[in-house]
């Protein structure tokens, strides 16, 4: 089943889109800084999940190791600060992108030869290898304690703001702009011939191979692209959090990324974005509500998988299709 | 140096036994049911807590003599297995035909829930019930002293592995279960209640996970969420050994247990990294593991 979202759909929803964007831009004027932190965090996870979904939802490859690219993207600014004394946002972002994308390209090249559960386990092994290295090489990475990430300068100008003012001011706008640009990029990929090829590979890779399309190379592109998204999100996460530690690469976080995609609906473009933001709030409020937050998260996961396997967006879409079918039926009656 | 290596080897062997019990259950469930059961880790945790509770109630604060620790740790595993009778028909059965992501998320959700139930019942504190560990005293081999309980672990692991082999290969139950895995419709037409067999295989799998926890309980520090470590290690074990292979689980646990022990003793900086590296290399050379077959049937 292919879900059709063409440019006409975008045009129809343009007013809603503009309202959401404007709302996002005026949030810092009204919301407390903790809410802005949470929203920023949700948006960064949305970037990560959207990138991951190019691999998972679109190409149909279940990776357990996506946290590696997010984590490596977050470690790049920390290493640059500690070992090169570079505190410039531009250099950080570019080096995070290069670092995460290169590692993704290498790991992806090795992994895309395999399918199904073997692909998942291999990506798990590589991501945990990086986790173990960062965890164990204490004298370089300070292990479990992690590394501190200061406020970077922008275009050579240092920013004389307190951390909370920085988060609800400049950093928030950087994150908003970055995520809007990347969401648009993701949308272009989703609707491009390249994206359609990935979706066709998911549906039937043997047929696509017979059409003369190099399936493995396409899978490799998808893997590298997902690493690119993860790297950018990780870099900004390091700055937002002010601190990185190896848990950002742990398989539990990889699993949470899969959860976000399935929660929102991994077959729909908007799914991972909505899933990631919802997941951020769900987890944060469950944690503040009770020490037994895992029970809330776990039982909602079980309920989700059993009752709404298509995720929130999949469910909404089915509902809308049912309604439009009903309308068509009533039209038939009138004519 | 020799004595150090020898004691590292024995410790590795003990750890391998625990890992074998754990991963053979995981592999059993994957081989027959096709589900990579993330909740396995929480059944291990349940096994640990159940055996702790049983021993505390009946031996440490009760009438039973201390020798009864040994049957009790085995009973604890079977008690945990009873949960499987509910979990498989209610939850797992619904996702056999779903994609892997769905199965993993379901069992991961189950893991989170069971871990928190442990937290609610037993609290967040760290327990230690070493009485059984001290009770057997120590054994001297080659100038090195080992806790006698380690011998019990090795022996019971061997006996349980033998038991599993007999169940799977020498009984009607095992033959039928393998036939179902090979060709389900065909066996069902012969009048076999195949859903029941799926439930029983799942129960058997988690009983082994719980045994991995309950038997080694006296030497562990007990806390909620302790099942995550063996879970991730057993993923390595079954990929090294081969998904869905009994022999693979045995060899894989041995490799991972020994390397982990030697790594911790001699190269503490890179112990875990080496295991992941070996896993990645083996998967790249032989994606189905050392003993795995393309189609997963035991």
C-alpha cells in the first residue's frame, strides 16, 4: 500500500503549516525556559526519528544502532572543545555532520548486504562497539562522567548569555530553523523518485533488483542519509544539554527511536515527527509523575503495538479514509 | 600468571554457564516462535527475585535446612515459567505474523512493565543473599581457592543442558515441536494442538532464563533492571553461535564468557568492546553465525 501525499496536499494544508510555524516562533515569548528546553529536545528527537525513518519506515530496514550517529554527532563538539579549543557553532555542526555521515557511510556499507534480523543485530553490534569505546577509554572520553559542552560562538561572535537565556533565545531559534529545513528536506526525499524507489524496495526488493536498480546502493544511501540527520540532531543536542555521555549511544536509546517512529506511524511522513515530540512529553511527564514511569511507558507501548499497529498517523489516516468513503457513499445515494 | 589465568578461566566458565542458560532460552523462543524476546531479561530478573524471596522465606527465616537452597533455586525458575502460560496466549500470539519491529517493541514494553513490577514489590535497594555461596565453603584446585557454589552452578548448568537436549530430541514432545516448526499446517492436520506447543516452548524458554538468574542468585548483587546486561550479552552469544541453534548457544556462551572474564582480568579498558568487535566480525563473515542455518529450525 502506498500512501499518496503529493504537492497538492501540501498546498491544501499550507495555512495550518504557517500557523504552526508562527506559533513555534513566538513560543519563547510566552513559555518558561523549561518548556522551551523540552520542546527543543522534542524537535531534535524529531529530526533524528525522521532521518531514521528514511531507513526504517521507507526502506524497511530495522536498525538497532541509530543512536550511534546521534551520539557521535553529540561527541564531536565535546572533543573539539576539549582537544582543539574550538568553540564555534559552524565548525561544530560541520564536523558533526562529517563525522556522523562518514561513520554511517562505512557502517552502512558493511551492513546493507544483510537483511531482516541480521541487519538489526549487526547495526546493534557496531553502535555498542562505539558505546563501549566511549565508555571505556576514560582518559580520552572521561567515560561515564561524559564531557562538558560550552556555549559556542556564532560566526566568531561569542554570546554573553546565561545558559537558560541562551536555551530559550538563540539556541531555540537555531533548532527551529534547522528542524524546519531538515523536515522540508525529508519531505522532498519522501516524495522524490529516490524516496519512491526506497519505498518500492521495502515492498518488494527482488522486483526492484530486476528493474536494474542497484538495491544495495540505494539502501546504503538511505543509511548514510539517516546518519546525516542523526549527526546534526546530536550536535545540537550536545549544545542544548551542555553535556554528553555514552548513554546517548546506548541501544536503549536506539530502541526509543524505533518506538517514536512506530508511535507516530512509520509508514507516514509526519509519523516520526509527531511520535518523537509526543514521546518526549510522554516520557518526561511519566518520569515527573512517578518513579514507576517504566510501567506507564511499557504498557502504552504494548497497547500501541496491539491496538494501533499503524501508529497515531496511520490510525488518523484510516479514519479519514473511512470518512471520505462514507461521503462518497452518501453522494452515490443522492445521484 | 598461570594461577591468575586459571582462576579467570574458571570465573569465565561460571559466567558462561549463566549466559548459556539465559541465551539457550532466548534462542529456543526465537527458533520456534520467530520472536526475539526482549522481555527475556525481565524473566531473568524475576527468577533472581523469586529465588531470593523463596530462600529468605523458607530457609533464612523459616524451618527448612540450608541444604534445601539447591532444590529451591530450581523451583524458583519453574515458578517464573508459570507466567509464560499467560504471556504467550495473551500477548505474544498476536504478533507472530507482524514485522520484527512490532515484536521487539511489544516484548520491550513487557520488559519495562515487569521490571517496574519488581521495583514495586521489592523496592529499589540492592539486595545480597550470599548464604548459599558461603555454605559450601571453598575448593582448592591448583593452589587457587574457588567457592564451592561455583561447582554447583557448573554442574546444574550441565544437567539442565542435558535435560533440554533430552526434551527436544528424545521425547515425543520435542519431536512434535520440531515438526511444528518445520511445517505447522501439516502437523495441525494430524490433530496436534499446535498453539499449545507454542505456549509450552515459550514457557520452557523463560524457565531457562529464570534458571540463569535463580541459580546464580547467591553470587549476584540484586537490583531491578539487572536483566539488561545478560540480555545484550546473550544477543552477542546467539549471533556468534547462530540464531536458533542449541550448539551455537553453547559455543557462543563459552566464547563470550571466557573473553569477558579474561578481558576484565587482563585488559579492563577494552573488555566489552572486544566482544562487540568479535560479534561484528563474525556477522560480517558468516551472517548466520557459526552454527546457524539459513532457515531457522533446530
